[in-house]
């Protein structure tokens, strides 16, 4: 029959780790995650599209910081093409942020975190 207050075969508590140590580890991990998120938000990510016709810079917090458009791609007769290139470029920059975020947070390996 198992002892009260523990799991059979676990030596009590959480596999021998007391609750205070578990809480300290959780707080440390939380601080590390916050630091990683802050560092990521300070980085800038750049993408180009249309053979370099459009360049977009976004922050790690997914804020568009800059859009550069070469004059030769501005065609008043084909605004839709320009719009498509800009969308493609912005989405690529945002994918780069997502990939950096996944890479940064992946080291914590917490199910359901992301």
C-alpha cells in the first residue's frame, strides 16, 4: 500500500525534488523566457521580394519598421502587382520572426507553450 502524500516508488514529492526547488526552477525559467522574448523584440528581420524590388524590415515583436520600394517597380498601370510583392515581402519577414521565436523558445521544451 502506498504512503499517503506521495507517489509509489517516487521517494515522496516530485521524484525526490522538493516543491521549493521546483518553484525556483520555474521562476528561473520564466525569467529566461522573458529575457529571450525581450532580446528577440530588439532584433530586426529583413526580407526582399520581386528580385530586390521591395525590402521590408520588421522588429522581433512583428512591427513593420521600414518598407523600401525601388522606383522602377512602381507602375501606375499595375498597382496589383506591387501590392502582391509587398504582401509577399512582409509575410516572409514575419515568417523569419516566427522561425527565430520558435528557435529561441524551443530550448525550453514546454508542451503547450507555443
